[in-house]
């Protein structure tokens, strides 16, 4: 029973509450007085009171023992019943209302309250001691496990790396996939990379499962090292993109996947560009969709996508929001703000980005001054523009005229737009010198991803993650697995989420009302190219059965020099000609429209005869022969060390525009006819001219 207070009625007794030491003693003494007074007035035999008291003492003793209470508590409860029953029996015989009876009852009540209070404190102390004892037992067991881990790894690091460390702490990961060792390096100038470079040997010595590693990184100071040991392979399993499509912010980072300890890894792109590398089949396209999903969820990011491969990277994020005519339907906004699938549209987009960056620098001077920063304050009112360029690194390395123009615009955006909130995410098929050879990309793209998928060709991790040691392609042989490094976290293994097509549709619908709108200042700078980006003419290619952008443009321009196949269809309506007649007419159209130069060994046309209109295939043949002869000269100049297809292609790309696939065909043909000899296998295969092949005559 306890008293509570209400605002209107005052104190109210809570009769359902349990008794404390004071209320329990008061209840017991008043009960004894009531029983004694009633029994004396009614002539009740006093022996009945003793029987009830004995029964109560026995009952409380049994329940107290069942509840595993202390012996002091059991004795106090039994004594309270017996003393109360004894006083009641004596009071009924002598009179309960005498001063002696009342005084003795008050004394008994005070004693009961004091005894109850003492036993309550004792029970609480016993309970706390039991909890503490259990915690100490768990701590002892965990401490024993950690001590064993520490001892094993001190011995292992000494045996493998030749470094004697002192373990200061062992932290078990909450995900249960491994642990981190915090160790102190020995005196004498030993640094953490002495251990980091032996990651593979440490992993093998520890008999870790495939996909698990022991990687060393910097500690709290230069005399400490952190060793992350993964014991569960989280790279092998396919992990679906989280179904929580809650809002994100550019400033709090965009999650791109999971580390080997199952923690999210985030990309911070306010000032950084990103480079994602992955060969065919490694999960690069899925990674692009993961990136676009994070940008769609962000409240301060607008996403522009350039994909010259029919816009395939951005179409799944646009189509759910478009109706049959290519216009936005039902108020739903596309998951990306602008999609370019042709060189022309990409040029419009990049030009608009440059204009926005330059205009923002002038228009927001007061805002940046008020915020005391030289970086434009990005928010939902002034969003950052993230330009995702699928295979953009190949555009930068390409030698054709249209790609070179786009490359210049991409580099200009990267160079001038950092402070004004326009950044890029480039993808590439391989981490090669041609991709990473641009200084601007190496300097600005500090967020880097390499999806390996077990592919070794063209995956030079040392070039993509300079300074990182112990990274091997065979550590991540799974689709969607690879390495990711950011300025905030060193390059290490990670797993990209698997995002399904129905999830893309769900994300577009869930985030439609979350996308920011481009600020009025930037809209003015972008001009009509941006305002009309969703016009029917410019989105016609997005509809089903529409021609690709380039074909649509060619059709609108009306090329008159194309084959007139419609003429054949028109003549067929007059009467079906024979198959020989159709073939003859088709050959005549080809000869008329695409006449070529004379084949070698055939007479050339007369000097006064006008050249036949059409393709000059001989020019291509001559250029091809010149490139082939140059490649053969490079093979001969390589000497006994030989060379490879990639090196030859790089040397010829500027002058002849030769691709690696073309060089591979030449080398194969030369190997078959004996001009070249292949030495080595796999990634170490080289081609040597027969003059420098082992055993070849030097006089040849």
C-alpha cells in the first residue's frame, strides 16, 4: 500500500502496491490488535491464534526457501508470525486495550520494521553480488579468450614479420566476424607497414578461411598498430541492398557496401570525385545502381548520368516515372535528374555543368562570405550535382574526335567545379595505365573502387591504390567483391550490395518527393538545355521500340547516300521479282553508292575518269598496313625481353588509333606464321620476334 497524489483529489492510497518495512510492520501490528480485540469480545479460544501464527510461519518459511532467500530473511519472517501470534494470544487473555498490551505491541512493531529493513538491504546486497559475480565470470571467460588471442598473435607476428609487439587490447567485433588487435610496436623505429606488407603470410599462418584477411593499419600514434583479423568470409554471400530507403545526406556519407567486418563503408563526395573499376562480369553495373540508389535517397544531391551505351545505366531509374509518351507521369519524379545516351546530349549536359559552376562562383559570394567558407554550402536548397559517367575513364583515354571533345569537358568540370558542388563518378573496365594516366583523375578521384570478380587481366591494384600493400586480386574472387579506399579509410576488401530491378522501382517511388530541385540561380545558368531535358523529342529514344539517339538524329538529318531499300519494297508490290533479280539490284545499289578503290594488282581507273563516289577503303587499308608495320617494328625493337599487346596498343594509339584487340589479332597471326614467338603464360605472356627468340640465328 502506498500513497500517491492527484492534482484534484489529493493523496490516494494504492492498495495494490506491495508493503515496505514501515507499512508491513504497521499492517501486522494493527492486524494483531484487531484480532485480539475481536477475539476477546467474542470469547475466542486463544489457542486458535497460535495455530494460525504457526501455519503462517511455516508457509512463509517454505516460500522463502523456494525463492532462495537468505537464512536471515527466512528466520525474520517466521519470527514475525510467531511473535505476532504470541502477543495476540496473551492480549486476548489479559485484555488488548491495556497500556501494557499497547506498549508491547508498539515495541513489537518497531522491531518488525527494523528487522524487515535489515533483511531487505541484505537481500539487495545478495542480488547485486550475484549479478556482479556472473559479470565477473563472463569477464574472466572473455578475458581468457582475449588473452589467448593476444598470445597467439604476438607469437605469429614475431614468427612471420620478425617484430615483437605488445598487445594492449583485443576488441571482438559486434558482428561476430572477427576482431581487432591494438598493439604497441617495439622501439627502434619499427613502423606498422612492416606488418602490413606481410598480410598474406599472416593470413596463411593463421589458417584463415578464403576471403578472410589479417590487415595492419595505423594505430592511435606512430608507435601503435591495429591488426584487423577477419574470421568469417562475408564476401562470398550475396547481400541484397537494404530495404530501408530512408533519407541520406551528402555530408553524412553515402553507403556503398560492406567491409569484411559487416560494417557499412561510406563515400564522402562533397569534395572528392570517385573512380570505380571493374571488368565485365565483376558486378560493376550493379555497383553503379547501388551508387545511384544512394544518390536518389540523398536530400541534397541531384544525379546526372552519362552512358553512351544506349543509356542502360540510367534507364531503370527513369522509366518508372515516365508515361508512354516519355513524359513524367502521376507526379513521380525520375530517380536521376538528367540522362544522356549520346555524345550530343552528353556535351549539352557537361556544358550546362560548366556554366552552373562558373555562375555559382559569382552568384553565391555573399552566401559563402556569411558562412565564412570557400566551399558552397550544399543543402536541399542548393543541391550538389553528381555526374555519373559509365565507362567515363575510357572516354578520357579514347582517341576519336567526339570522345576527345567530351573528355575535355569532363576534365574541365572536374577541374573548376569542386568548390561549387559538382563532382563526378567515373567507371572503367580496368585499372590500367591508360585509365589512370591522367593526373587530374589521380589527384581528384580519391574515392576508388576495384571490383575484381577474380579477373587478373588489367587489374593493377598497385596503380589504383598507390601505397597500399598486401592487396591481391585472388583475395576477392567473388562477383561484387573487391577493394575500396577513401581518404577516410585505407584500401581494403569490401562487398557491394546486390540491388534488384524491383528495388530500383521501389526506390524511385519511395524517393520521388525527396529529390531536391536545382536552385534558381543554377537553372538560369544551365539555360534551355537543362529546362528542356525531358522534352518529347529528346526522350523519344527512352520509349519502347524507339531508335537509339544517333540513329534518330541520322534519320532527322535525312542522309541521301544510304541504301534505298525502300525501292525494293515498292517494286515488290508491283509483282514479286525472282531472287536473282533482287540480288542483282542489291549489288547494283552497293556498287553505285559504295564504290571502292582498285584492289592491288588490278588496273586503276583512267586519269580523266572521275573517281567513284563512296567509301575509300584503300585509305583504311593503307593506314592499317602502316599501323601493322609500326607494330612489327616495335616487336622487333623489344629485343629478347619481348613485349605485349597492351604496350604496343599504347604506343600506336596516338598516331594510328589502334586498339588492343587489333594488336592481339596481329600477334596471333604472327605467332601462327612464325614471325613471333610467345614466351610465358597467363598475365606474364610476352611476344618475342623470331630474330630474338631463344636459339634463333643472329644472321637472320
